[in-house]
C-alpha cells in the first residue's frame, strides 16, 4: 500500500467514499497530529504546505535545501508546541 493510500485511511483524510476526491482541511491539522503521522503522510503534507506557502509568496522554484531546513524547523517547533496548528507553525518558523 502506498503512503498516500495509507494517509487516505486516517480520520484527517476521510471523505465520502463514493467520491474519488479525498479532502483534507489543512487548517485543522495540529502539530500533535503532524508529528505522529507516518513519514509518507508527513512528507505529503509538508510538500503541499511548501507549495502553498511558496505560491503565496510568488516563489516559483523548489529549493530542496530550504524545504529540508524548513521541514526541520517545523518539526522541531511542533515537538514543543503540540497544540498549535501546523499552518500557524509554518507562518512562525518557515523562511
């Protein structure tokens, strides 16, 4: 089973099973949830968040070094602030 398939089985990824689209309310993901997700799921969410925030800043390139550094910052912050939302954390610590 792929990481995305496993992610689709978790409550945060649940949608109407009769529809092909899986919806996730990204603003509701907490740090506690994020740090407890599997590696595959956290990577998928991290990639989406990175694209979202880069788009809001009109950044059209993917800087892998910056992505990894921001991922580390977000994970470290989340471990200390488990009740924060992931989006709020990214706003505070991502560069």
